[in-house]
C-alpha cells in the first residue's frame, strides 16, 4: 500500500481524514500526521510517505514552503493541497513546486476518490520510470526555461483572461507560449512538464469557479495520461485549447445572473473608453447607472480582481499589441492608452510583466 502523511493544523480535520475516509480500498494507508510544517518535515524523514495531503495556511511553515522542502528531500512524493483557498496565486506557485492536485474544503467522498485515483496513477508512473532507470525530476536547461517562460507574462495573461472570460486572448496566448516549446520532442520530459503546467492553470480556474475537474473531463478520464499519448504539437495544442474552451463554457452556464450581465457591460464600456485618461470606476458606474461600490463588488465576485485592475489589464494588453507593431514613440503609446505620464506607463508595464516596454519591444524583435 502507498503511505500517506496528513498535515493540517486543525485536529478535527486530521481526525476526519484519519477515521472517516476509506483509504485501504484505494490502496493507501496513513503512516503519519502533523499539525504544522516543522513536524511534517520530521515525520516525512522518519516515515518516507508516498503522498502528502497538506493544508496551505499553517503556522511556522506554510503549505507552499513545506511542499517546496518536501520536493527537495522526497522528489518522488506526490502532494495534494487540501485547503479552503482557491486563489490562482497559490496555484501558480504550486505549478513550480510540482503539486499533484487540489481538494477544496469541504469536499465529498466522490471528489476524494477521484483525487486518489489520479494520484495512484501518478505513483504507478513513477514506479515504472524507476524500474527503467533511476528516477529524478528533469533538470535539463530546456525544462528550466519552460518553467520560467510559463511563470512569466504567460501566466499573468492566461490567468486574467480566464477570469475575464476572454477566450480569444486565451487562445492567442496558448498558441504563443506553445510556439516556444515546439522545438522539443512532444514525448520528452520537458514537453510533458510544460503541458502539465498549462493543465494546472486550467484546473485551478475550474476549482476557483466552483466547479470540479470531473465536470470538465469526467470521472474516469486522466488528463495527464492523455498528455502522454500525443504524437504532435498540433494535437496537443488543439486538445489544450479545447479543454480551456470547455472550462469557460461550463463556467458561463453556472451563473448567468444580473451581476454577471453588469460585469459584461462594464467590460465593454472599459474596452471602448480605455484611452480616456479620466476613466475611473466611478465613471464606469455612472455610465451604467449603478453605485460604484456595487460595481466593485460585482468585479470581485465575477472576476476575483478589482475594476481598477481590469482597466490596467486591458490597457497593458493593448500596450503589448502597440509595441509589437513598433515604430511608435513611448509617449504616443502612453497617450493612446490613457496615460498622461509616459514614465508612469512604463512603471505600470514593468510591474505587470517584469520588463520595461522598450525591453519587451526588443525581445519581440529577437
């Protein structure tokens, strides 16, 4: 049986995980548990678990820090976050740490079973790899570059576009980032790692939206296994794009509410007026005949970002397109985007993407 470690600072939840769930029927047994990250590191050293269920918010060492340390000392260990948090910020870090899956509290036994099935398949794959050769996580330069590329502006663009339900922007960005890795063999570890990162971004959006992975790809389908079956990058790209499309389509069907319709109207107004330097949340609210505080709540509810952040997001999206065209002064671009101060525009761009507008333009030319 595979050994499991439970790490959570709530005694009642540890008791529930230990006594109320049928681990044995799935081929698992609990070998140890810990109330915080420090004790978890000691337990892992003594018991060498195959799987760790970890809460994110804990004292001393949080779940993200613990996952990072465990991956260093136990590279073959599978990790599942069990948490009440469903924010993309956690998911983005988890991608880099190699977290296997997520369970959002409260979860039901069907969700628990589906998670164990996916983890069991992953552990079996690791065992097969170990039989063929000594297993170690891929550390080649291409794999490192892939992770860095995905964690740069691509993640920001995909994340915000998912939240904004802007599929064209998502499709364009997926195509762009997949172009960067097409030089590698589709069956390589580097390619698989890259595709899994994109898969995890989509999975995080599904969870954040109140859906379950099973609603998107069913209870018996294994996305990770599917990724290994592709013979070409065209196949992989088409499948990833369709997965994102289906996730957005299901999300749209969940809540076509009054607040969602207002959210769409506000987005349209911002797109049509982003070049106005006086554009503000108050101005958008006035144009739509609603209270500004209500509009702010709607954006938080529907997109998990503020209305101000969306204005900035859309301006930055347009900025990249203008920079790609080239042959335009920075002051002119800033003015077209509604920025009176080119220096402030540059600072906003660098804060968003990590590089200045001029650096972005040079990188695109290369």
